[in-house]
C-alpha cells in the first residue's frame, strides 16, 4: 500500500509535531520497515524539546541503554528555560486573571493594553512572554498548556504577525490535544484570517491556504460536523483552485467526504468535473471509483475499484474510521446509478452482489 500512501506528499505542509501521529499510524500498519520509521521519528523530533522521548528513540535505534551526554545537558537546559518562562508568564497571568481586571476589560485590544500599561505596568515584552512560553511548551509536547498560553497572548497582543503565528500554534495544539471543538473554532478563525489578510504576494496566500488545507483535515475527519465543513470550505473557488494548483491529492479526502455526506447529490456533479479535470495529475482508487461509476458507467470496474478503496481507506490515517460508511454509501451509489440507466433489472440475479440495494431502489422508482 506504500504506493497509495499520501503522507510523504503531505509532510512538507505540516508542522513536525503533526507529522508524528502519522508516523505512529504507519508503524502500526507496518507499511514501511520499522527501523526506517524509528529513524524518521528521531529526525523529526530531534529539534524539539521532547528530550526524554528523543532519548528513548535513540536507545531503540541503536539497541542500547546508553545515550550521549548532550542529552542530559539539553534536558537540564530545557527544564531551566521552562521554569524561567513560567515565572515570567505568571506575572502576566496574575494581572489578567485578577477579577477586577477581568471586569474592566473591553472588546478593544488597544484600549485594554493602555489600561493595563497605565494601571498595572504591563509591557509589550511581558505580553510576548506568553507567546514564547506557549511556543516552548508546544515544543515540549505540552499541547494543552501551549493552547492556553497562546489564547491569552492573542487576547492581549496587537502584533498581527505574531497573532497569525499564535493562531497556527493554537490550532496545532488543539489538534494534538484532541480538543476537536476548540480546533474547529480555530479552523474557522484561521480561514477568515487567511482570506481577509493582505499578503505580500498571491503566492504567499496560496502557500497559506495549502498549509491550511492539510492541517484542517485533522479536524474535518474527527469532528462530528467536520464532513459538512470540509465540503463548505474546499468547494469554495479559492480552495478548489488551491487544491488543483498545489495539492491535487486532497481530492481523495474531498471525494470521501462527499460519498459519506447526505448532501452529496447537490455537489456530486461538481466533484465529478473536478476529478475529470485533475485525472492526468492525480488519481487513486477512490477518485477512480467515481470516474468508473459516473463517467464511464463501468459498473464492474466500479465494483473492482471499491475493493481497492477498502485497502486504501484501511491504510489512510485520516480515513480509516470512514471505511464502513464509505463502502455502504458507495454500494448504494452503484445500485442507484445502475437503476437509473437500465429499463429492466433481473433482481433475482442481483448486481455484483448487491441485490438488497437494487430492491431498495426499485421500490422508489415509481416516483422518478
């Protein structure tokens, strides 16, 4: 299944912390040699502050109980920096968590900062400490703490660039903390920011949208409302253009979302058109299933592709949980399409092992 694995294509558009759970999934599914994946995890996390975990990976790779002395030095340095940042951040938290301060704050950030500077001596440097502490906690793997710090920073900061960076950081933190409600809110905020912000060039905005698309998939395939959201966002002309220009492999996820969504009839024609346009650039069993069924009307081919889809879905980090629902809906689509284009159907013979779906559809043909 390595030929259908999209993780190598997606890694360049993800933060290293987001890549780690993908590598863990590959390890469990044994798609690549375990030693190669251990080395990939080590190289991925070597520049983070997760010293204890990196040490364990080193031991596994080298089959030893000993680690280089610099690991102990780095661990002590991380702990000291963490303590210093926590002390500095606490000074800011003591101010903004004061009930009198909370009651006095307004919607206007500039007004709030002026008030806090005048009455409590809060400075921009102190506010930026919250960002630094959040970023450091994120690199230590404390994603819940990072999310909290970055939230407080964004409440106070008027630095647009740091606010955008903190927005990305909080989204990643909420994803890794499996806080899907908060992550969906951050996805919506990040999209609004990217769509409304003036970037230095159209290319920069395209890059931001490409990163957004890849990060948002974590949320869209884990939140209960995610598959509605992915359709609403990705079928927007700006995002369809981004997918076609930068990352056509995302069509696998968009196609799965459409097949497993009750709203599919309204958007299936658009999806078919996009898959046809991009078939020379990207195709896999999931997109080929749609092409076989709705472009070629090749029912045997669609059934064959559906078997391949089961393998692809089983080995895709984002889609494994959708497998049964996808297969169920895809079988219904085969039966529905077959019934629409044939005047006579031998129900006793069945359609590629799908007689139940034909019976169901035939019951409703009188209304067509």
